């Protein structure tokens, strides 16, 4: 099983192809990840990230739903 986490893009490092990166906030933890697969992503967008790559763009409602479910799982 693979786990992908939602996060919000807070900064971009412009580049081409695999050089395009962004800083993503995962509930207070910020990590720089590759945006190579999602060239349309902008600051403020939510993405689903797996092993250092943004693999899907999410709308805010879907991101909030996933985060809520993850919090519920953590609470037990």
C-alpha cells in the first residue's frame, strides 16, 4: 500500500521538466517536492504528494476531506 498526503503549495522554484519544484505545507511541515508532473500548479493550490512528487492537484474540499479523515485515524 502506498500513502499520498495532501498539502498546499506555498512557494515555487521555477524550472523546466524535473527542475520545477515547490515548497508544500503538510499541516505545518514544509517540504520541497517535485512539481514535474503538474506544470499547471500554482501557489495556493493543494496537491497530493507521494515520495517527493506531486501526483495530483486537489480542490480545497477534497484536500480538507482527506485531512479530516487522516486526523480521525490518528485520533483513534
